[in-house]
């Protein structure tokens, strides 16, 4: 969890303050699900409707893929940890995605998380949110750090080819 906290600090501590660009959905609860091939974070409003889904998985060539789905748009990020580069495909403004990821991270860390008996699920979820938020705002060092944290916190939960560095 310490690594996830460091990643979130690197992500959210380096951002300039801004006024919300669109209303942020209210999050009442969240679930983090981890399978052998992917991890997902689902955020719900007070009526139980899904307001956001974030998924992470490892591509066949070992890259990390993050997909954020919101009611009004999406963002997909592919992160190459070896080349420290990422590819972005989105129909939302970067700060909109970043703002929503921040709300989800706050909710997850403050207690909107449905307990999961699987060890490491919370730190895996927080790392995924940090990676998506960093990538959304074009923070390459933050995205790389959070991507490594995702691999370390989610391995061996979902990643098979990507490896956690020895120094982590």
C-alpha cells in the first residue's frame, strides 16, 4: 500500500489547481474485481447505477492497457514500461478524465470500497487509478511510476509477462 500511496502522491501532488470542467459524478460505493486476466474498478452512485468502470490488463506483447469508461466518454491508455511511453485514445478532455480519476481514488481510499478477500486488491486498484490519472494529464514520469506500481501491486494477480523491478 505504501507504493500505491507514493504513486498517488506523485500523481496528484504535481497538478496545478483547476476548477472542475464538468460536473463530477457522485460516487457512493466501489468494487474492485481481479481475475486471472484483468482488474476492474466499478464506481456506483447512490441509486446503484454504474458511473465509471476502469479496467487494466496486459496485452499479448507485455504492455499495460487501461480503459476508463464513463457515461459520456472513454479513455484508453497503452503504457510501455520499457520504452516509458504511452499511447492515448480518448474522446474526453484530459483534465476531465483526471478529475474523475481523482474522485474515484478519494472514494476508494476513504472507504467507498467493498471489501474483497483477495490479498492485494486495494493496492492494485489504487495503482491502476494512479496510472490512468497520470497518463490522462500527460505526466510521463508519473505514468511510468504508477505503471510499475500497477505491475508490482497486481502481480501475480493479473500480469504474466510484465515483471516487478527488483528495487521495488
